[in-house]
């Protein structure tokens, strides 16, 4: 079997405070970006609007369509993307509330009359309208889906391992989701239903990576009882490093192909997965496992005694005659 980082012994836990500082600064930065922009930028899936797909006989420049749509009265904002074939175009438009149903016909009529598109013929493949009420419901359902996923993760790992493992895993996963969403805000990208699906995929992927590390920590706590806790955790991270890098690397290759060759339709979905895999791999090593060390240190500072420490005290206690 091919192994990377065989017999690795990197001092990851020695760098944990630097990693915590980097993560904290990154989270503050993305939260500030969201606050400055007045919130996240949602697609018509959540805000309401009109989607219209057009099939041109000859490929048309996307920039030309954007400039034509800018002169359409009542259009709040629009996004134009190619849909697979160069002659297929999707227009997503945010329109005044209550006009979602009929605005598709206005867009079609405006494009047919535009001087910039004279000589271009097209057919309307489909038109979809999303009302603001439905958009608000979808936004709430998406937020609840992420919240329920985090709660179930906490319960599962608390039962499977220990409560502190569950809390550490949830914090690490929440770290991944916040940074992924924050990067969309920094880059001024829209949050759509496809992106939400990518975030849920990130939660599952990051959790899987974290559980592998935690399982090895639990095994090493049994076989390395005389070692310091920080040494056991660091050894477990090094022992799973090869698996983590190979799994993340192979997944990353597939996602990179989707990102660069999948087209505009799944571009944001692939981008969310791309940053999620990178951040999730980082958090499994530098967030999830180090949190266990900080948790144990807090218990010791408060005078708490772990079961292993109790057994050690019993072994050292003098026997009575």
C-alpha cells in the first residue's frame, strides 16, 4: 500500500495556538465582511425573482446581454451565465415584488427589441418565478438544515466517543461552515440552493475526517497510557496524516475538474466544495484535535481529575498494613 508521510512526527500540537490565532483572525475578517456588506448576497432562490433560459441560434456575448438588460426598467439586478452549450444562456433577475410571474415576458420582449441583438434569434427554453415568501421559507429551511446537522453530529459523537469529542467536532465543523460562507461574502458571490447543498456536503466531509482522527486518539489513549495527553493527540494526528492527505487530495482533484471544466451552472457549487475541502482538512488537524488538549488543560487548571489521573493516584497511594 502506498503511504505518504510514513513515520511522520510533526509537532502539530506545538503550533496549535498559532493555528487558533489564524482561525480567529480569519473568522473575524469574514464576519466583518458580512456586516459591512449588510448581510450575505442571496440568489433568487431566496430573495425571489425570475429565471429565464434562452437558446440562441448563434453564440452571443454575455457582456452584450448584460449591457442590454441594464436598460430594462424595473430590473433590480441580473446575472447572465452560459448554460452548457455556448448558445444557451441563463438569466437570473431580481425584480420588484409581485412581478415575478410576468417579468420573464418583459425580459424576452426587451431582448428582441434591443438594437445590440439585431440579427440574433432565440427561443425561450424555460421560465421560472420565485416569490419572496417562498424564498424566505427556503432561507429558513436551509439554516435549519445546517443547524440540525450540527446537533445530530454532537449527539452522535458524544455517544460514540465522549461529550468533549462531540463539542470539539461541532466547533471544528462550525469553523469550516463560517469560513466557507464568509469567503462567499468576501468574493461577493451569491448563496444559492446549490451552494447550501455544498455546505451540507462540507459538514459531512469535515466530520468524516475529524472522526478518523478522534478514533485514532481514542485508540492511542489506551495503548500509550504513560504518555502525556498532548503527545498522544499529536501522535494520532501524525498517524492519520497520510490518510487525510490522500483522501483530501484525490477528492480535490475531482472538484478542481468540476470547478474549471464544469461550466457556469455548477461553478459556485464546485467552488464551495473546493474551499470546504481545504478548510476541513486544516480544521481536522489544527482545530478539532487541539481543542481536546485545551479542554483537558482547562479541567486540570480547575482542579478536575480525569479517570486516568484517578487510577494513577490509586497506584501511587501507599498500601495500609
